[in-house]
């Protein structure tokens, strides 16, 4: 019998060291290192005899499809994010704050699949079967032939799954409550979560079922403790949005079988999550009357145009170093826009606090939002309302030039559809045909052109 070694694992990031320390060298977290016993891992531990694997040619078999075989969930916004449905034999991690609606969306998707004749098993480690059933009743899903189980042990789960027909989809809610006899530490620890996830992912690969692991996220935005699971699964989806508001956004942060820039938009209602196929209407529906500091950005989320309001508040600061606070955008990018406005347009923010917010809980990553952000900032500083029928898009360079961005046509079309009249944007790159349209294009070449128009 091989000697078992003790090792020390950070419960925050999963980093491994050979001796105990008060602070994790890898992530800087204090008091997160716990001793774990090594060995006795999955697959029978040190005594296991090696086995010859099977080698297959890369060339597909005759008649095989070229794309990954998928099961469509039937919830369009969900399928958009996964890239067209659940991939057979893959493992998915769905993360999000507690209470954001992970269990709700998954039971809805599970019920949709079960209704279409697939075997779907929903395993809850957090709630009793009666509670899950109560939720399903509230969501009007009782007619779906969904199978429920309340289990927390991986061995029990695998035995349960092996009985009966092979499932198409297995949901484990949540991975933090699952434990296995193969790891010796306490349930919820990194070793438990990692070993349990490994066993469940292996089950997915071997059986061809899609396994969805639910994971709670800490305030810092990482899956609590087992960040290691993110590296093990094929796709990681985050469910986000503010708990108080009713918008929810599903975003892929990793996807081996699809895009990572698509979002799915949902609305939390009394009857569960409702798909929002046209997010612009929803994000703009919240808009109050036009006021200084508000600019509508014609953005893109993946392949879909999304119009959203950018809100800025610029107020005189009593502090020596004024505050800059951003929600939904990159704070380094805000500093850059402020610097360009100061250096090239003579607009000074040195004595002012600056707050920037993207309405509806959306998080924007595109540099195309630069122009809308600049418009909102200048409008708030000047106390001048922007034309409420205008949208803005364009990337600002350090030299103060406004540069064209991709998909100008799609952005314009979406704005037109929602009743906007003018687009303030750079002249598009040559070649993009606009066709007849009632939208007026107000082209800006320099950021200073915009400032002159607003102030
Ligand atoms: P839940 O799916 O349990 O969140 P998670 O699994 O991510 O922890 O969602 C819980 C919240 O959703 C709870 O605050 C109540 C709300 N909710 C609704 O508003 N309507 C509904 O139909 C359901 C089922 C939940
Ligand atoms: Mg839950």
C-alpha cells in the first residue's frame, strides 16, 4: 500500500502547497488553507491496475454529422447562450448568486425537455423533493414527466442514474452540497467538490448524458471555493442581474462548443422566468423622461443588437481626489474617456465626482460604447438634456478620434425599429450599404464634434 501524503489545499482557489500557511500564496486569501489527505482518489487509488484505452481515428465515421450532437432545451434564450442546445456527453456549470434564479431556470428547461419525451433527472442537494415539487407546481410544470431526487452522495446519485433508461439531462443542484466517499475532507471543501465534480463529469462522458452542475457564487464573483470546477467542465454559464430588479442575464464565460459573447435575457415573474426575445424594449422600457446624463447606446451582444441607456452623474466634489464609480462598464475605460475629454476637448472633470451606470443591470464590454459614455458625461456636466430620439455608438481613440465599429447596420436597424430618429456615430467603413431608411445619421469624426453639439 502506498504511503498517503498530507497536502494543503486553499479552499478559495484550490491552490495546493506542501505545508500549511496562514495566507494562500496563489490567491492571497487568509485562513483558507486546509489539510487534506492525498491518495485514494477516483478510479480505485494506488492499487489500481492500468488498463489499455481504446484509440479511434480522428476521421468521422461515414454518415456522422459534423457538428456536436445537441438537445435543444426549448427555451430559446437558453439555447442561444449554449450555442444551440445541450451537447450530449458534456458537462456544464451554471453559476450565480444565491436567489438569482438558477434552480428556477433549470427546472423550467428540464421540464421542457421532459415534455418532449427525454429522460431528465433533477437532483436536489439543497431542497427536499416536496419543496422542488412545490416550486414546479407554482411554475405550472406538474404535467412534465420530470424525475426528481433529493441526494447528496455521488455514489448514491450514480447508482440512482444507472437504474432505468439512460437520461438525456441530469441537473445537480448544487455541486457545493455534494460529497463523495472518495475524498476524505468535509462536504463543501474544495477536495470534495473537485472529486465529486470529476466523478459526475466522467459519468457525462461515459453515458452521453448532459450533466449540469449548479454552483453558488461568492460576492467577489467567483464560484465559492471550487473555482477548480470551472476548468473541468465544457461550458460555464453565469446567471446575473440585480436581485432587486427583475431582469436576469445568462452569459457564457466559457464554452467549448459555442460562442461566449451571446447573452440570454429573462424576466423574473410570479410564474418563473420569462424569455425576453427583444431585450432593447425591456431595457429602454425602464427609461424615465429624458434628463441630463442619459444617452442611449446602440450596442451588440453577440449577434444581436441591444439598445440600452447609459447614465452618468457628474457632481462637484468636496474631496481632494474626486470619486469615480462605475457599474456595468470597465472603470479603466471610463478613466480613458475622461482623460480624452480633458486633453482634446477641454472638458474638465478634476473637481467633480463621476458616477456611471448601465441601466437594467447589463454589463457592457464593447469599446463601441465610448461615444455614448462621453455623451452622457458631457450632458451631465453641462446640465443639458440630449435629444431623446438619438442613439450613440463609436469607439474613441486616445487621440480623440471617433472610430467606426462593426455591425453599424444592425445597430441602426434596431434603433429605427424602436422609433429613434437620429444616430450619432462615426461614418461607417466604406462598403456598408444602408439602403433607404428614415434614420438620420449625424456623423462625428472627433470627440470634440460631439462636445460642441451637446454643450
Ligand atoms: P431560485 O431559482 O431558487 O434561485 P437560486 O437557485 O439561484 O438560488 O430563485 C429564487 C428567487 O426567485 C426567490 O427570491 C423567489 C424568486 N421567484 C420568483 O420571483 N418567481 C417564481 O416563480 C419563482 C419560482 C421564484
Ligand atoms: Mg437554488
